[in-house]
C-alpha cells in the first residue's frame, strides 16, 4: 500500500464528533444514541471511539425499521 493510499483511507475508529458529522446529527444527539445503546462504541484507554461499521449497522437498522413500518401500515 502506498503512502497516498494509507493517508486517504477512512479511519476505522471515529471520534464522537466525526461520527456525528458523518450522520449529519449533533454531538448531543449522538451521545444520546450511544447511551441508549443504539450505536456501539468501544473504549480506547480513557477515550471512547466508534467503529465506522457501527454507523452503517445503525443506518441499516433504521432502514429496516422504516420498511417494516411501511409494511404494517
């Protein structure tokens, strides 16, 4: 892997701010989702990080819930 590929690769672990920005929501809302267990986070020393794939999983669950809601209506 070249240096350009390494630096342009998306990070595997995100800060709360980065994750919230990717979802287009505020930090407070993101913390509420984490506290409710809707989005997984992992401890990294004293820090808390969000695995990037957890955002995709959260969006997939939202989409599935929306589809199920439409079917039930």
